[in-house]
C-alpha cells in the first residue's frame, strides 16, 4: 500500500476527532473538503467535485470554497442539517518548516449559528441540553444569539411535550443510547440531534464559574439541584467546545417549573395551528399570524413565547389583561409608542454580537439609534394615566451614558468593515485627528506641487497622479516633452504611448507620509473600535434588561392593536369552572372569510348541567371551527390577550386537549386508528376536571359500529370519571341519546336549512341534536353529477328501510345495554347477512384452512356470482 502524503495524514488526524462535522480544511485562500465530506458538500452546495493526489492509488475526492465567501456556503450546509468544523492554519506558513500546523478553531451547528442570513428574527434559535434521570429529565436551553437561557426539571412523560414547545434547532444529551422516540421527534421537527456526543458533553463544572457567581446560582435555586446543574454544565461546555469562547451575553438563568404554564401536547399545538398551519406548516393562517403586530424582533419572539406558554395563574394573567386594557383604551398612546418602537433594532441580537465580538461599526450605530428612542418611550409611558404601564417605565434605564459614549466615539455613518478606517470621530481621539490632518494635508501638498510645477515648467497640462505600483508621479504628454525643457530633478519612471511619467524626491517624501498616515489610521481606528466595543460590552447586562422591557411593551402594544382592530373584548376570569362566551368567533377563520360573513356563536359550559356538549351536524356545517374557536378563545385569555367575542367569562383551565379523528387527519399520512386511540388514551389518563377537551370526530377511523361504540363509551367515561369541560363533535347522531342518560351532557347541533335536495348552512350552533347526516346534500353542494345524487338518494331510501341502517335511533337507557351486548351485535350481523346469499357464503368460508390455490379459486367463483347479480 502506498503511503499517505504528510498533509493528508494531518487531515485524517483532525478529521478523526470531528467525524460528525463537515471539515473545512484551510489551504491558502480556500477551505477544502475531502472524501465523503467532499461528496456531500459538492452535492449540497452545487460545486464541482475534483480530486487530489493523497498518496493512495486513487485521488481523494475534493471540493473547495473560497475563504472570503465561505459564510454563505456554511449557512447552506447548516440549513441542510450538517455541522461544519472550521480548521485553520494556526502558524505562519512562511515561517514553518514542513507541514503548517492546523487546528479546528470553531464548530458551527444549527444551534450555535450566529449568521443573520440564517437566523429568523421572529423566532429564537435554541440549543437544548438534556440530562436523563430514571423517571425525570433536566433540560437547559439557550439562544446564544440573544443570551436567553432557561432551565427546568421535568417528568419523563412530559419531556417530549416540552421539547416540542421549545422547538430547539439542536439537541445534545448525556446518555450513550438514544431513545427511538427522541430520534423520531427530532426527525419530524427538523431538530439536529447530536448522537453519541459525549465528547462535547463534558461534566467539567468549572465552566459554570465563567458565567455565573456562586451566589447568583444559589439565588436562582439550581446549585443544589444536581441534575439541572449537569444539563446546564453540558450546555455551556458544548458552547465552549464549539465556539472556543465564553458567550457572556448569557448571564441570567430563567429557572422555571413547567407546571406554572398551561401544558399543551404536541397534537393540541398542531391542531389549534398556534404558530403554523397543519398542512403547509406556514405561519400565515396560524394564530400567531393574526396576533403578531409587533415592531421589533424581540417583541415578535416574546409574543411567540406567550403563545407557546399560556399562564395558569389568575393574578399573572389579570396583570397582562389590565395592561392590554389600558393600551386598548388609549389610541394616541399606542400610536406614539408604536412609532418609536418601529425605529428600534434587534437590541438582543446586537448584544449577542457584542459578546461574540462580531459586531461591526454600523451595527453599533444601530444600537445607538435604538437607545436614542428609549427616553421618549419612557417619557410617554411615565406620563400616561395608566398605572400598570407606569410601573413598567420605572424599570427602564435610559442608557444615556452609553448613547453619549457611542455618539462621541463613532461616526454617524461608519464603514461596515473593521479594518478600513472611517469609524472613529476625529474629536474622539487626538491621534486620529492628527493622522487625518496629515493625510488630508498631504493631499493638499500634492495639489500645491502640481500648480507649482506647472508654473516652473510652463506645461499647463502637467498633472500629478497616483497608482499602486509607482505611487505619486508627474505626467507630461509627449507633445509637451518635445516643446519644453524638464527640470533636472525629474526622474523618468514609466513610458506610456502618449506620455511619460516622472517622480521627484520631494514627491516621494510626501507620499510616504500620506501612505503611512493612512495605514496608521486604519490600524488605530481598528484598535480604538475594539476598545469601544469592550467598553460597551461591560454594560451588556444593562442593555439586555432594557431590551426585555422593550420586548414586553412591544408585545402589549401588539395585543392591544389586534384587540382594537378586530373588536375583541376583555375576558373576565374565574376559577369556578364556568366558561361563557357570548358571540364568540374563530380569530383566524373570521379573517379568512371576511369578518362580516362569520357567524358568531355562544358557548356555555359549566360544572353542573352542561360540562359535555355533543355537537352534531352535517359535514362542512362548522363543527370543527366552532370547537377550535372555543379552545382558541380560552387559550387567548390565558396568554393575557383580549378575545374575539362580545363577552367572555373564562374559567382558568390547567390544560387544553384537542384530538381530531383519524380520517379527518389523513393528510398527515401517519394518522392511523391506532394513533388516534393512543392519543385519546393519553387524554383520558391526563385530563383533570379543570381541563378543556376537544374531541373532533373521534372514532371515525374505524367501522361504524366500532366507532360508535367507542365514541359512546368515551363520553360515558369522561362524564363518570373526569368531569372535564368537553366538546365532542360527531357525525354519529345516535350519540345524542346520551343527553338523557348522563348528567351534564347536552346536545347541540349546527343549524342547516333544508329545502328538498338542497341545504343552506346557517353556521349557528343551536340546542338539540341533528337527526341525520345530510351527506348527500353536501355532496350535491360539491357538484357531484346529478345522476349520482339521484341514485344515492334511492339507495339511501332502500338502506333506511332495510336492516343495514338499523342504528340505535331511539335508545332508551334500558335498551342501550342490550343493543350493545356482543350477542345482539352478532345477531344483528347474521340477520343482515341472511338478506344476501353471497355475503352469507363469504362469511361461512374457512379461510384459515384454505390453500392459496383454493382461496384464489373461491374468490374467482364469488366474483363470477357477484357479476351476475344485481346489487340492491
Ligand atoms: P365541519 O367540521 O362541521 O365539517 P368546519 O368547521 O370544517 O365544518 O367548517 C367548514 C367551513 O365552514 C369552514 O372552512 C368555514 O369556511 C365555514 N365556517 C365554519 N364556521 C363558520 C362560521 N361560524 N361562520 C362562517 N363560516 C363558517
Ligand atoms: Mg370537522
């Protein structure tokens, strides 16, 4: 076997340590990738795959990207689910003997990326660390671009719900093995899961003290919680190992108990379309799309947090509601604050850039511009009549010292780059001013020389020019050269076709001064900038605190704006279990179909005579819309928002559950009946009497009798054992008899007007159950051919007369039992099969004991008989 070249040997040694990354191996002005990395990268980045001699018989597959434009390529790889390790030359190539030393200086992954072009300013980008314990898990997650860090301790059964709520882009965890469920959740939600990443997940606790004082940790209450501490240590070590830097914008811990928030499971979040739609996964059409009228990225992210984490503490909700109320009532106040907010940049992310030392001068000016708006906002708020708002203003630091500092130091329109000068105000530094004078003066001197030489030589077109090779020169055209005598100090330097260029000693002296001054000034401005940056950095805590208040104000303004524009009302809260919504609307659908066309509906749920509503009505009547609207109004109230209704009195609920029957949910491609039942089982086990449960067509995923029986017994179980507020939409109108048998069950239906074969949907929820399904009417609306509609009506008539539709229309409590005992169902089936000899034959076949050939022959025979029969 041939021997590897020394460089390839070095490559393999490094690659061995970063198997989970695409290795960007620095060679001169390029980052090169080899072998599998090259094959992947050339495909993902659409760049040419070449080969390089590596010592083996065959060339190593290779591709590369230029160093200066590498960011865009790295972003693309990250977006496609890869991690990138940046390997740089760590010594000067000209000074090294043999192979230049190389080292990985940084790892970029979905959870550690800082690039604006990838980060969505309306969403946090969380990196999550999980430490598994026997029955629990500890999680810590951080958005390193904003410094937002949270920790919690959670029961294992709730872990996946918490993951979905936070929706990190990357997860690291402590154990050697990976649960299939974790893998699945990550796959489905586009989360990068670091398997076997124990090498990054160091348990070295010294990292903690780089971020927090011991007394702070003690205060937050996590010092004695070993598991939480380890998930945090794992997280911070991972950041250090990948970034090779302490991310000091992370300086606070939000340690929370997940039980302080309303728990919403995966299906509920999805079904209610809180932050994205079920089908297209787009924001448009989701609740947040209606709610988000924020002006800043910080506000947008906080609003999303509000929606993801509804409160369940009455006092906290009331506080938010009162704040929104004050703003709804004061149009001018809202407008004034809003117009200031619109000029505020993403201060949180700017702080992140300061901490990671990658902020540029222009962004510092953006920070200054943002800070300049704070005193005005504070003034507006503190002078308003609003008591709650006033309190917020007390927390606002005007940061005028930082404003003045930036204003004094940095030009109003500085360069975006760090090393090209044009950053610092002359008034800020004597040295900068002197150098600038010198270089300006030099240019002035050059002009003087030009006019003096013109006079001296008599050549009017003589000019002094500059190029990179020769520096400053005097240029004289050929025709002038013939006519005039040149001074003896002119030294010929370059010949052009129509002119000659000369230099003089004097010119060279001035040139050196000018060029030196320019070089010096660039270096000086760079150093000063670093200094300014680190001085601002010392105040990062203060800036972050103000950013938080701004974000909150932005969210409150947004909620009040939405409430005002869409005619929402302030809900009253209670803890008595009563849920009353007068003329409620679906916040999203009403926007889609024009508010005036939306038919509002009233809801009354309580703990005594109406805790379970059975809602019947034809397809397309509006059942699902109605139930979701009740869930959304309840949820909106819990985040502290006004609600789309004329009046609402909302009982605090601990959880909201929604489940949609399998066949209604087929677009997901994974909803089998089994999944539907698993989810229902989860609801029945977890719901309490303080929960709100929405069941939409549950039981639909199986045959009529099975489905009906299940739906029936589920309602019974909820009524007897849980007592939670429940809305149950069903096309089994047979279920309406439950009203008579169970206390707390009440029938509702969506009204339709029937006119022969036509129906009109009235969209109004009325008391009492529906007595038929109107399937054929709906099909007619859908413009099925007349022939089919007519024939279907005929068949329906016949069926209704025959046994097949012997559905328990009129079950009295006494006959329910009988109707659903096993025998009676079997009997019923047999009597039905008796009506058709072919079916009887099929039922009597002994399939288990048939050979395949026999089965095929039998099937052939049956088909023959069927063909010769006239069905119904
Ligand atoms: P169902 O669940 O009964 O089959 P949906 O709730 O899916 O019916 O409603 C079907 C359509 O009817 C919705 O997409 C919506 O356009 C319209 N709709 C529903 N409720 C209302 C309402 N209250 N006012 C106006 N249109 C409505
Ligand atoms: Mg429906």
